[in-house]
C-alpha cells in the first residue's frame, strides 16, 4: 500500500488533536508516515504509532524555531523526496496552509485546502470541501502531481489503530531562503484554560445580542460548563466586547465543532461562513425571523439572558 505523509502539529512533543484526525483519514488512502519537526519531535512517536503511523520521520534544528515556515517546508520536501508518497496531508492551520502551498509549488503539484473529508478514488484521493460559505459541498481531486491536502479540524473522529511507529531520523538540507525571516521575540499567549477555538468539539459564541463586554460572562459560564471554547461574532468583536482572536466568521476563524451554540447572533453570511459546517447547531435569539434559524438543528426563540443561564444550570446539575 502506498505511503501517505502526515505533517505533525505538536507542542514540545505533545501531539495536537488535528494530527490524530489526519492519521485516521490517511489510513483510508494508504499507510501513514508522520513527519515531526522541532523540539520534542521524537517524543511524538508513541502517540503517532498508537493512531496508525507506520513510521515517524523526525528532525530537530534551531532553524525550525528561529525562522518562519521555510525550514519546515525544506524538511517536508526532504520527507517527500525520501518517501515518494501518494499524498501529503496537513492540518488547516494558518502556518500549515502556508507550508502546504509552498510545498505544492516546489513539487509541481495541485493543492486542496480546508477539506472536511477524504476518501480513496480510482485516480487518487478525493477531498470533500464546503464552498461559497458552505452553501455547496464539492468533491475534488488533484489532477497533477502528488496531492497536497489540508484538512479542517474536527473533520474526522480520532480512531486508535496501533502500528509500528518506527522512528527514523530525517536528514534536512536547508535552502538559502530558510533564514530569510527571523523570529526576534515571542510572547506566550495568556491561557484561558479553554480549548483552542478551531479545535474545540463544542463552541459557544455570543453576538450583538450579548450587548456588552461585561455580559460575555454569561456566554463563558455556559462554555465552561460544557468544556467548550468561546467564540464571538464580528459585531461583538468590532464593538470591543471580545478579543479578535475569538472571532468566528469569514474574516475570523472557521470552526467545525460537534456542537455550535450561537447566542444573540443574527446569522449574517459573514458569520455563517465560519461555522456552517458544524455538526449540530443550536441558536438562541429573541428575533424569530433571524437568519440564523434557517440553518440550525435546534432553535430557541427567547432572551439569551433568560435562556443561557437556565441551560448552564441544567448542564451543571446533570454533571453533578
């Protein structure tokens, strides 16, 4: 069976969930070969093997930390040259999509971004995408070269499938462009203790109807009771009620959780574009004519300040 390269997203050896999802998808089209780079790369092997990686190619060098993107492209190209894979899979993060685009250009291949599903086809892997603000679902395949595909988080359930996970050192020769952009400083992001927005299985978002930064405590309380991430509409972000990093929408972040709860969000197309692929959508809005109700699985017409606290209390009581 052909091998499939999977780019590993990890933090000091801790593998992030989207990579485990990629391994599940990779097994549909071949044998996963994971590529782990940077500090702690070798420590990823156990988790990767548990989820189907037949091999783990690792490399660590100061360039991966000190410079942006290109050293990782050099490494992934080295893995590509060594393996001659049937496809290359990466998560749909901002950095990984840039790596994917640069790699596709170098190897003369087509690229598909933000896939939500992947299946084997007679002429190569077939990717499912949501197009035009999720108004359409398309199936595409790369017609030239080795497919380079990025996949949205929460697109596949993580499935354990123990494999050998043999660790092999990857030899990387860095190009002249590798040191073109140097990282001068880093500031750790303040942790909220909540899941990463784009990776969360549950997202609770607030919009214009929250009516003030201080009122987002109601949204946060529900999110915390569910172990969810907190999102916000563009209107709420533009008003300064919540950080831009939490904006869900066409000009913010795209999310595809198992459960999305929209509170006080009317459902403008800009917002829908960022959350319409969620598996189950619940909306709470006092306007029965709000566009958000056109796409929900469950809708509650009511004042969020009455409904959301009751929902939070019910969730909390059932957990107890």
